[in-house]
C-alpha cells in the first residue's frame, strides 16, 4: 500500500470521528436532559413566579408542575426558633452583620432588612442587577432569595448557594426581623 492510500484511509477515519463527535455535541445542545434522544419535552428550568403550565411537544398544556422554587414559609415564621435563626445566620456572618449600627462587610449590613427597600444600604456598592431591583424585601422575596440567590437576582455578586430547608430560611428571616427596632408584621399563615 502506498502512503497516499494510507493517508486517505486515516483522513476518512478521522473525518468520521469528527462528524460523530460533532453530531453528538449538537444533539446534546438541542436535547440536554434526554442525552440526545427525543423521549419527552425538556424545556429547561421553569420560573415558578411566572409559569404554572408547560407546553408539551405538541403545544398542549401538560398540566401544573411542582414549583421549582422554595415552598412558602409564612406558616413557619410565627413559630420560628430565633436561637436556631441566630445559628443559621452564622453562615451569613462571614459576609453580613445584623446588629444595629454594625458596618458593612463583603455584603451589606442587614439590620432592618425585612420590609426595607431592596439595595437600600447607601454605604454599600451593590451589583447592578441588585441595585436595579424595585420594591421592598418582603417575607416572600427573602424566602425566594435565600433559597437560591443567583436564581432570584441573576448577576448578583453574592456567592452563597442558598438555604434549601424551609425551616432554616424561616428561622433566619425571623431572626433578622427580631433585630429590627420596628419589626415588620408577620404575613398571614397559609
């Protein structure tokens, strides 16, 4: 066999491998959850605040889906253990303070955060997405944010992964509420 035939065979094998890898890569981009096959609709994460139905592949409603976000904590707040909240807050304390008059750290001081304007600590330099958020920190907003900060405020500088347990979120929010001179009224239980 001459070297030209060997080169052609090697080139054909390499080209087939590149085509196979590229096809697999493109297929996974199009259908990530199914590994390339078409075994059902995968529409990516659903924003629980805006979507309660997902369209299936044929455009029909497939019915309500379980929320991807945290469960409500209104019922847990009234009975939340403030000492447990103080312990959970230790996860936050490397970046935040909660005491009146305490300085900012890597993150803003959180004294009086419940019911206060979002991004309201004037002496702290917030990320643009956080600074641009309108409204106040309601119990529901804090619950959502503490569940997964980067999902709630896309582009936030806060690196904390979140508190997955509802009991922990309720306890730390109740603790922050108790640190306020004029605590925000608790929401009605659901």
